[in-house]
C-alpha cells in the first residue's frame, strides 16, 4: 500500500508543487481496498497528506470521489503564493504582509517598471 501512496507526492512534484486530482484518485492511491470514501476516510487522507508536507484546497477534503481538490506543497514557490492568498502558514495572522507580498507579485506580473515598484 505504501508504494501506491508514494504516487501522490510524486505526482505533485512532477507538476511543480501544485496539481488537481479527484478524491477518487486520492482514495485509490491512499488505500485501494476502501470501496468508498467517507468523511472519516477523507479526514484520514488529509492527516496523512499533512505528514507528507502536502496541503490541499479545500481545507476539508470532500468525501465524494468525483470532487476535485488542489494539492500543493506549502514550502514550494507556488505554495508561498497560495499561502499568502489564503492567509495560511506564515501569513495566517499577517494579512498586511500577505497583501504586500501579493502586490509585489502583481506588479511583476503586470510588467510594472522597477522604479514604480520602488516608489510604492
């Protein structure tokens, strides 16, 4: 069973630290012997993902196999952006820091000149 679970972080890493999967896909890799998902099984998967340093959106995993979820590594570059947008991790009690961080990213994405970024 552990070999199948290894596919979860491997898939995530192959997708640069962020991916979308169905709950059915997660269940099949976590424990293929489970016939169906339930709220308690989804919670068990969530706890295991945390031990693997994998976060997910939504914060409570759904129990329907057709539901899609986003998995990401909070320590990855994209994970830092996700944490800032969700006010998670180091941004949990620092919304101003999250906004400043995201504004800086937005300036870069919008192609703002460096001088404009320094004036702000």
